[in-house]
């Protein structure tokens, strides 16, 4: 199963349309989209504007492939769970965001195991075809909490000891 989300802040019709078109061409693969406030309404995939956070996490745990914008929350949650991801950055140049910060986030996290960053919708659909039905090995998860050494240093910094 493929779970796709545009996040909770802004619409991302370019991603929604690309995933829905892929679903139409691949009807044997179940696809669920969280589309937010977008104007494009999927015709081929199941969808909801927003799902409760518990449902979102359940879908993220159960899917073989997660498709999303390059949001830090989406990346971290999928890495914690160990879900294979394909991510398309929102572009300010296309009016999808106010800055190009998702390109910087993509550059920072692009080499994470199980994360594929794509530049356009054609590459997104190609990666979906490549990775559909190929869940990520669970040993590739990241820890849900920072190591004590890191939190100890942050505590020292906050308390003025560093």
C-alpha cells in the first residue's frame, strides 16, 4: 500500500495530481492520499483532506511506500518507523511555498537510507513504480529520542555551563 501526504500546512496539488495519475495507471496497488486544502481532487486513489494523527501514524506504519513533500516532520516520522520514502520538494518558484527551504532540507537528508528525493513529477512516478511493494528493511530506523550525550550537552548550554 502507498500512503501519500501533502502535510498539514499547505496544499500541494502537483504532488496530489502525480500520485493520483500513478494510481490510475496502477489500479492493483492501493493508494491513499491526504490532500489537505488542495484544489485537485483525486479520481483514482482513496483520499481525505486530513486524517487524525493516530490514523496518519497507523497508515505510515502499514504502508510499503510513503510519498510526501520534503517536510522535516514527514522525514523524521518515516525514518523513526522505518518506512521507505519518496519525496518531492515544494518550490517557491511554482508558488508552492514562500521559500526554497525544502530544497535545502532535501540536500541535507537526501542520503538517508530509504529516502529518495525526486526533482519532478515524472521522476516521482518512476520512483513509485520502482519502489511500490518493496518495504524498507526495519533495521534502517532511527532512534525516536536523542542520545543522552546530546541532551546532556543541550542542558549544559541552556544552563549557561557551555
